[in-house]
C-alpha cells in the first residue's frame, strides 16, 4: 500500500520526524501525522541562547517556542527531542548574516538556516534515526514524478514559502514532505482549534529569530562593533553630499533615514564596501536590468530553462518574466519586467509553469546587479 505521504508502507510502520518550531503550523502537522496513525517523533532545534526582547517581538525558535513544542508533543503523546545547534547556527547563520551586511549586501538568514541546520543537519539526524521522511510545516507543494520530488508554490500564494527553500537539494526534496501546501492559514488555525492544541491562537513569528525587534544594527554592533565606521555619501554624479555612520545602517532602495536635504526624494542606489561609501539618487536609478548569481542550486535539468522562465527576487514579490544565461560558474538573469531596489545578498528563485502550478527550478544568491540608468554598475 501507498500511504498519504506517498511511501509504500502502512502509516503505523512509517517513521516520521516532524520539525517542530513551537508554532501553530508545525504543531498542526505533528497532530495530523499522529491522527493518521504514523510513528511520529517531534524534533525542536535550539538555535541560539535566549535574547531579551520587548513583549511585542515575535520571533521563532525562542525559549518559549521550545516549551510550546514540548507541550504539544506531550498532548499528542509523541516522542520529542531537542537538538542543541547553537554553535552551528552561530557559525553558519549569524556570522554569515553579519559578514554579509558589513560587505554592503542584504542577507536572508532564513534561507541560510534552511540550507544548513534545518535541511542539512536535521535531514542527516532524521536519516540516522532511520526515519522514512522528514515533515515540516512550510507552505509549499511537493509533487512526485517518477520517484523524484518536485517543489511548487503553495496554493495559498500569500503564505507560500518556496522562495526560502530554493537551496533544497534534490536528495532532500525526495525525503521531505509538506502537508500544509494545499491549505491556507485560516484552515490551519481551525485544525489547531479542533485538535485542541495550546498554540492554536499563537501569533505568527515575524522577526528574524536572533534579531530582536528587527534591530539589525544591534546584532552587528554586538559581534563586530568596529564595523560602525563613518564614510561619505555621494550623489550619482560623484558629488559629496554628507557623512554616514556606517554602511550597515543602509539598504538598497532605502528612502527614510538618509538625512540629506533635497527638493526631490533621494534613495540609496548603491552601497560600496570597498570605499565605505553610500550612493544616493532619484528612484529611477533603482531600475534593474540584469542580475549576476552565485552558488546556484538546480532542481531541474538545464533544458527546463529553454521554456518561459519567471523569477522572484523578494519573498513577497510577484513572478517576473526573465531570460537566463547559464555560464560555467555563474548565471546571468535578464529581467524582462520593471523591478526596483534589488540588492546583492538577496536570492533570485526560478519558476516555470506546468499542469501542477508554479514549479521551483532552483535559485541562487545575487552577487551583482546592473541598473538601467546607473552608469557605474
């Protein structure tokens, strides 16, 4: 028999590991697996030592979340384990985040987290437990085709998390399952209430787990205080306009907080770590025509790029038509629609459309951008 997870075993003979963050999504997934008769083990990752935050801060993977995951597991009567990955997380996610900001990029630590401690280390741990699959509460769809997993955008496009999972390997995707890809958040909360889970009304996490209240500068100051170095602010013609207090306080496309008087709005056009300078100018200078990518991950054969290709350069952004040129070590992406304010350090994720929906073909990290109107790319 083939069970609901597409595995040729009865549910009771199928060992399932559920990644439990302590939130409503992963808790519902654990409950559904238990309800369907699977042999379930919940695993929660402790990724950092607790950071004092305001009561308004809504993070994931904090101390309270670990306790919530434990309570849900006790309620369901499933085994629960905690893996202490603080050292790995510090090295591979926090340090990478800090270094990326210092170099003038805009990093996405949630992708790094999925790429390392979650889908690499937790994947290996699940395999060591002889589990048949690793199940998560991510909102993505997975389709099976000739024994291989394919990833698609979730049916609920407002909750879709495929952008954050572009670095998933084919080997990992074959092993992973995502039961929430076909439902929306309202339905998930309704299921949590019906299952009488204590997290049914718990707010969604919004902040990056190790960045309290979205204050990136405080994290960088904690780990590398020397990075707050003054430098000059120039306009697009090279005229000196003022002084900044550190490039880490700026992101591409930023308008507020530049502190330069001008009759027309000024935006951050470029961040140059090489000479510690900020370039500002009119919004038109933010228009992007080409992206250069590094560390590309493919979830398809290269022939798939001969079809109509779409990209996302923001998790909440729309699909943009694009043309991809595959080079030996990097990729060039021509954006065929208007897009502004894309920064190195962000991700570019590829999609194509087929009968199942918007398929994820992979993606890479933006190494460099070329702007339409800015001559100093």
